[in-house]
C-alpha cells in the first residue's frame, strides 16, 4: 500500500512540473483520476484520505521558494555556456532533474538548482577549448542545505558539456565517502557500484536512481560504495573506458594515502605513454573544502600534505577545475590572496569565483532555530537546556570516564524521540526514516558506554510498552508509560491531542527502534534495508557525526559539546536541513552556553551571505571578498587558530563602516568596575549640563547632538576586558578621530531603560537596568560574558533609535519586499537595515544586571555576579564616506588559544587517520 501511495505521489509531482498551477479542486480531481488509472494496473489504489495527504503535500511545496544566490567573479571571467548550449545534449541533467522531482523536491527548488548549476558550470573552463586552463572557485552553502544535491547536478551538467574525468574528494572518514558515493551512484551513474559485479536474472546490472529513467551511457566509476580508490582495481576497470565516450568518475576519501595512490596511478599511466587521461578536461569537487584541504603551515616550502596533493592532482592535467563546496568558508578565505604570484596561483584560494547558494524558504537552519525560535521573552520553540549533566557526564571528561546512568535530560530526550516517531507514524510517515543524534563525547570509549546505557533505557521502555500499552487508561500505572505521557503533555499535546491514539500506536512505532554507534571503530548506521518501514535509530558518536554525514529524518538531538570555533560548531549542527511534515516535532537539547554561541554565529553566517550579495552588486572580485570577510569582527573566532596563519601575532584589519560593536564581555575587577562607573557618571553629568535636545523612546532616553569629544573621552578612559578584542578602544578611537570633523562630529546618545521593572537611581537618572544571563565559568577569571541572543547586550531593534520614522519605515518595507513577507506577517527586522539609514554615530550607554543562566541559579559561582548594575556600551556606526574604513587589531595567537580554545581533535578522528 505504501508503495502505491509513493508511486502515485511521484507521478503527480512529475506530471505537474511543466504544467500551470491548479486550483485545489482541480488538483484533487487530477490525483483521483490518476489513482483510478493506477488502481486498474495495481488494485486497489490509495484511499481518499491518502489522496488528500498527497494534495496537501503538493500545495505545501508550492509555497516553498528558492533564490538564485550571489556570484563574485574575477575580472577575467569569460562566459561560454550560452554559446555552447545548442550543441549540448542534457542527457545526464534530464535524468537527474526527474530524480529530484521523484524524490519530492519542490518545483521551485528544482528550477533554482537548474539555474544555479548553470551559473557554476559557466564559470568552469570550456571543455571544448583545447588550450590549457586552470579554474578555481568555491560554492558557499548552508549546513545540511543540499550542497551534495547541488554538486551532483553540477557533475551531470559538466558531463553533458564534455567533461570526461570527474573526481569528488569526500570527507576524511569512510562512512562519509561511502555515503557520497551512494549519492553519486543514484544521481549520476544510475547503478549501485557496490553490486556492479553481481547480476540479477537476465544479467542486468543493479539499476538505481537515474538509471530507472534511462540506463544508457552509464559513466565508468573507478570507486564503489564498498571500496575507495585502489590502483589495482582502477587498472582493471580502465578496460571499460572506451576513449572517454562516457565520463569517468571517482569518489575518494580526503586521505593522504588515497591521494598518493591516485597520483601514482596517474603518473604510471603517463610514464607508459597513456596521455589520453590527463588530456581530458577534469573537474575536481572538494566536499567540505574547509576541512583538511587548507594549507595550515604557511611557509613557501611547508605545505600540508593533503593541500599539496590536491595541488599536484590539479597540476597533472592540462585543463582542470577546482570547486570547493563548504558551508563554513572562513578558513578558505584565510588562504592568503596576497602571497607572491607563484604561491597565490599554486594555493587553493578561490581566485576565479565564489558563489553563494540561497537556502530554500523551508530550510530548518541556524536563523530559524537560534534567532527566530529563541524569543527575548518566553520559551524557545525547538531548544531545550541541558543543566543536569555535570555530575554524571561533564562536558570535559577523560577517556576512562565511567557512566553508570544517564542524565535525566537525555532520558527525557529519548522519550521525546519515541513519541515523535509515534506521532509521525500517525501522520502517515511510517515509511520515512526517523533518527535521534547523541553527540556528547569525543572519546569512542565513552560513546560506547553511552550507547549501552541508552540501549538499557530503550529496552526498558519497549518492554513496558509491549506488556502494558494495550491496557487503555490502566497503562498509566506503569511508570515508563506514565513518564511518556508526561513528556507528551509537556512537549507534544498541541501536535497530537489524542493520547489514546499515541498509546495504541506506540508498540508498532518503537518496537524496531535501536541504538547504534557511529565512529572509527563502529558504524552500524544503515538506512538501506528498511522495506515498507523506515528506520528508527538513535545514533551515538562524536566527530563522525559532526561533519557531512546526513542522519535521515533527524528529529531529536542531545548535544553536549564545547567548542567556540565557528566552523566546527556549525558543522556539528546535523539537525539543520529540511523537516517537511515534522518540523514542529523537532527538539534540540544543549547547554545554554552552546545555544548562545549558535545564536551568535547564526548572525555571522547571515552576514557572510549578505556580504556576498553586496560584493556581487559592487562587482567585486573574490580577492576583495576574502579581504572583506577577514575584516569581519566575527572572523577572530571563526576557525581554528592554525588556519589563520603562523607567527606570534595576528594583525586583523577590522572594517568599522556600517558596523555595530558592543561589549559582550566586561571586567568585574573592582578597580575596573569603579573606573568605568566614573566614566559613565562623567558622560551623563556633561550631557545633563548641556543644552541638548532629547526625547523618550521605547528603548530609553535619547540625547541628540552630543559632541564627539564626549564620546572620545569615554573611550579614552574605558577599562577594556582583554578578551574582548573587538572593543579595544584604541583602534575605535583612531577610526572616530579620523572622522571627527565631519561624519562623526556629533552623536546620538541612548541610555536604555526597560519599560517595566524596578527602577534604580543611577547617575542621577531613574533607570530600569537590563538583565542578561552570564557565563558563570568566566566569573572565576574576573570577567563577565553577557550571553542571551546573539551574545548581545542590546535588545533587538535598538539601532532604530534616532532614525527618522519615514526612513525606518522605508527600510522595513524594502526588507519585507526582499524577504517576500506580507504586510500582516510578523517580521524580526535586523538592526543592520536601520544602520544604513543613519548619517551619524549612535553611542549606547548600558547599565546591566547579571543573572545566572536558566537552571544554574544554585551554583556557587552565582555569588561572584556583581550586585549592582555594571557599565557596558555599544556603538552603531554609519557607512563611511572614506575610502579606508578599517582599523588594525593586533592579537596574540597564544592569547587567542587561551581565550577561545582550539579545534577539537576527536579520538575517533585520530584513530581513523591512524587506521587509514
């Protein structure tokens, strides 16, 4: 029955691709007519209820939109694809497009993929051009947003255009390489390469994916889903190559031994006089290009092994293209584009193009979860706080850490997952996979203990359900079923209001659930053998679950990791992606500190894509984009220090034009607190004594026309916390002084005060200070980190203060139009839209009371929080009229390591590298 449902749905979606949009009545009538035709061949067809499910799913997909991204080109870009298209037969692309539709991608997303892959292909070398060429570019996506689907489409189009050798360098682990090979098998090759030596009845090869639409012109694969590249196997398989009439493809692990084998094999062929292979136009796709591909030694003769091997591979071919795909490109941008010409041309900097992919509107990403889903007031939508792990499983623990029980929040997360699976079954999603992620330790030994404890807990729940779930209301006397009922009431009663229906479905939904380990020593994750019923799996792991690997139907996550590196943290976010039909059931447990970091970097990620769009409009080059990203304040934290370059100090040129800067960290040393309070008193006293116009705003008291000297004097005396690199007053004062005679001659000064709360007499002014949670760990080091949304002290929209109302309204209207938001939709406007309307500086003088994070009110460090409000500040700077808008920040790399740590080298990563 389920197969009939899927077949009918796929047929309808493919038929409608080139058809005008139907009304609801027309759509349902069309589906019913098709159902009758299907039922004649395979009775009895699907039910009326299932017809309605198909119609609703198609209508929901029609509302999903996808943009075309942004493109930053080098100055020597020469378009060629439009002229070549009449002679290109889109065989591989047409098959792949049909597969995307069959797999349920919305029509607009398929159209967008078509257009974007054309953009990328047109920036590769022209395969019909026989002179040597070498193109290098980068595609920037979002974590779990469909980068693999995009480059599979690019491979199909490149093959149609004439590329005859395609190499995909996948992750550093076997499981990711195998997963990538399977995706290429399905989307490009059309047969299961792992079973290619076996035969079905009649001798046909194992056809999958695109092969079902047309099995001809099958590409030759020198790797398969079971084995990485092997010289002997490749030499045997070259007999299938017939003068490159069909493309040859390899999917290899990002491993120095594998790359060495491939290079040796190519050299051996050349030495034997076989020049045909290296004469072919070659496309190299580097998946997760910021991981292991970067030259981190930064010396002319000191090039990391994998980086050097990728360069050697490109240099072996007369015509080659390198395209790096990543969601976290900061490390790639830090490749120095200003090295001398020889090194610049040799390294992997994306000198020819950078393309930003827009995520479709249904993307379940960082902004949705950690910004829109984390309101200033009220409970988070999808996030749940871990506050009970420290005595059982601390974030920092050793490899021999014993684990006799589970933190209660992990047990609750498991129960939540089992209920989510059950509700998904009731929604008709029984055939879909459903996964839970547990990422809590970098040690494989501890991951094994976690797996065992989870297995025991799952078995206890399954036994209780098997014995008692059929007893109706009496089943609630069983403590396990009662616990499930409590979780349902608190998490899912709005999603499924009928507990009796859930209880009746429980056994069927969770009986086959299992706990699996995914790391270098074990990989029991397998979605292939599920039949009519989707897999229900809890995956426990570390680094192997932190980059690239897709967990099908990921619904619940329990995440207990602690890294501040932007790229590492973002790549750990396996919960990002698409959650059609069950987004409301998704839940993510993590510590409050990690939530704060994700909120911060969600904003940084959006700014990165905004910067790409800005650069595209300005017709900037990749080199200029690289410099712009490196000047972003968030760049100081985004990636492991060894990817930023060597030396004892890093000099960063921070662009302050059109930027907002504030003190997310303040010193709580008594002398510093007192000195900063005196500064605030002095500033407010001078303002009160002056004849300035002022007004009351929703944020607090706004004073206009304050001389720049008042602000400069404040910065001159400010006691900055050493760890707050971007609020160092010296470069900020230098920036202001250069503009003090014109653009920054006068300022708006805002003294925020909450509208509700207990007011305090601060500096002769009645103020209700803001409340911000603080990192209790930092207090022991005599500084206070304000957390909260985006790690900001200020509330959302504060930069609107002082902007003329018509300008603010016009900026909001433009933003609504850009985002496709109607007048009645609630919109969280980013502060940056108001900053662009400002023609002078805004100085914000905060008074903030610290509080313990939720769930940590009883910890002893709470006593270290200052009882009186502390002084903090923020500045919103207009767009600069000067050509040079930056200031230099010099940061000691040793200090940065102390402050922010280094990229986690997981035990399972090290073990994998040793075993490879």
